[in-house]
C-alpha cells in the first residue's frame, strides 16, 4: 500500500473512531493543536451525515419531535457511512429503529423512516415510459384474457400499522403535527413516482390483491378472478376495469404483453 493510501486509511479511521488514535503526520500551529484539528474533521463528518439525514426523513422529524436530533446521533454513531455517496447513508435507518433501544419501543418511528426512504428512493429511480389507455385501445376484446401488465420498477406496496402517511403529508405541506393513530389491522400504502412527483396513497384490500398479482405477471383473466373473490362474479369485471383505469391514470404500468409477445 502506498504511503499516501496508508495515510488516508489512518485518517479515515481516526475520523470514524470515538477515541481516535494520534496521527504523527498531523501537526498543530498557532491556531489549533493536532488534536483540535482532528476534532474539526470528526465533528464536521458527523454534522454532514446528520444534515443529509434530516433532508431525507422529514416525516420522521415531525413524528420524533425533540427526540429527532438524539435519534440521528445514535444512528450515526452506530452506522458510519459505508458508501462514497452520503445520500445513501439513510438506507439502514428504518432497520436500526426496529432493534435499537430506546427507539424500538416506538414502532411508528421505524414505519415512518421506511416510508420516508421509499419516497426518497422512488424519486431517484430510473425513468420509464408509462402505459396509457390509448396504448391498450387496440387490444382485441378476445385477447384481453391473456393480457399481462408490467408495473413500474420503483413501485412499492408496503404494510403499515400506523397512520405515518399523515405525518409525511403534514411535513410536505409544513402543516401541524397530526395525532398518531394505530390501525385496527395493517393497511397498505402504494408508493411510486409519476413524472417528477413522488406519490403515495392507501390501497384497499381488493386493489392490493389485484396489483400484487399483476406484479407477479398474472394475466388479466386471473386478475378478474381475484376480483370475483371480493365482489362476486357479476361485479368483478367492472371493478377490475375501474382499477385498471386508475393504474393507467396514475402511471403505474411500464409495459404490457399478450401471451409471450413483448410489447
């Protein structure tokens, strides 16, 4: 290893360690001694990490309130950035809040962090063209049973037990802090990007069933069968048509095919 590379590695370790070793190469001057100079780097590094996290987790900031700063400090101390891009440092925050004390005693914090991160990563996802109603207008009626839809790659459906979406909406609108509520049973949120706007909304049980089936590449006929389980055979096709129209209007689909033919 070159002398410069070795020095860089020792400096990095000194910045990350709680009790940094003394570096012989680091010298003081009339303004600050060697130890003070190292502290500038160590504190600056942690401040930059916290600043990046604050930008990525506005919903969590609103939910955690006065505890937010201490929460970030505990995460930064336990999880130094492992990526050259500081933007990805928050990837493990939700998992950290699930197991680390005292944060694990408040499950809503991990759920809120998860939603914030999904919104952040959806914004950065690669662009894909969205299927429109006009794109499907030419599909013959007899062929609809064999239609397969392909969802946007960044689309996510995630279960939540608290009303964390209300906190994110309040944070986005700079509104007042909502009251935290626990759902009687888990609900699902859909997160995706439409053009340059990241969107999120709850999905009902029937839409969750149909959309996850579509994401598994099930045919339109099978999607209608799943709707029949919720609404009966007489209403299944109409409900499926309503859902498909909404999916297309929301830009959820990136492609479609008939049988084995890619479109």
